[in-house]
């Protein structure tokens, strides 16, 4: 590509074993191996309301051609999911402090929701996150997006095509003025199908992600043309600036 641009496959919605709904196979070395098998160059670790395993996946990817963005999937007070993406684990952990302050002060019920494992880069057990993560925060969509942006991150409305935990389904519309960088569709649909159903989304950048809770759910449906694997470059690509671009890749 000219001007230092390159086109790479990305999956910006990957869970690890700290998400109680994820399978035990979702540990750093296996996530990295699967990403490389799929030809992915960038993934984002986006566990439910926590960034506990972000640094472990980043360390597991060291020495490979895979870049790992630091992220989180936040559940707003309306039960809508928003992906929050950062460059560094430190940024994600700073955001985690805000999110934890807006979560109910309740312990996780492992028998109901599942265990929440914090692991190292080899996938070895360190401890459990005992906080209830699989629940809504008291944050509004506006608070999530503005908070993420204040820390240097970007926000994307997760699985906008789903009937549950979708910003569009929870509110019936996308709030005007909400500074989302994109909307995400699930691996089960296409941009054309979503736009036919929700024409109000025309003009919004669209990505497709795996929302992977097991290795087989990771996907390579989004091709991004950018200069480097950073959230700033990703946002410029979503805007289509300077030759950067985002393209849906059917498989």
C-alpha cells in the first residue's frame, strides 16, 4: 500500500475466561494462536465490564505479528453493550476504575453466571474476579462514550443487529450526538442485511466482529486499511480519511 498504509484483518470483540460466559479455552496463548490461524493482525480484548486479562493477552502476543488492543464491553444502565477500545492496558484499567464505581457492589454468583478467571500470559490461573461483572452499570451511553474518549479511547456500539444487549434495540434509536466511532454487527449477518432492516444506520461506519466466547467464534470479516495498529489510526480508517478504509469481508 502507498504512503505506509496496509490492509489487515481485525476482530475487535474477543472475550477471555474472566468473562463468566466464556469457555475455558479462551486463554491468552490459545486466543493468540487462533487469531494468527485466521490471518488476523489486530484483535481487541473486550471482557464484560473488566480489563483484568488485557495485559496477559498482550504479553502472549509479544514476538508475533498480532497487535492486541486493550478493551472492555460495558453494559449501560439500559442494558446496551458498548465496546470501549484503547491502546494500552493502563488506559483500560483506568476506565475499569470508573466502571467498577458504577457497578452494583455485589459478589459474582458462580453457580448462576460462571467463574471469572484472571490468568497470566500462559493461561495459568492467578485468581478469580469475585465482583459481579455480568450486569448493568449505572452509566448512560453518553457517559460511557465521553468517559472513554476522555481517556484517549474510542467507543463502538456492539452487535447492533441483536435483539438483546444492543443499543439500537434497548433505546429504539441511536442517541443524536453520541460520538460513536462505528457500529458493530455480529458474524451472523451482513452490512447489507442490517442496512435494509435499519436504514437509519446508513452513513455510519460498520464493522463485523466475532463476539467470541469460544475460539471457533473468532472471525476475520473486517479488513482495515491503516498505518499502524492504534485506536487513532482505527478511528481515521472508520472515517475513511487519508486513504484509510474499512471493508466487510464475507467468508
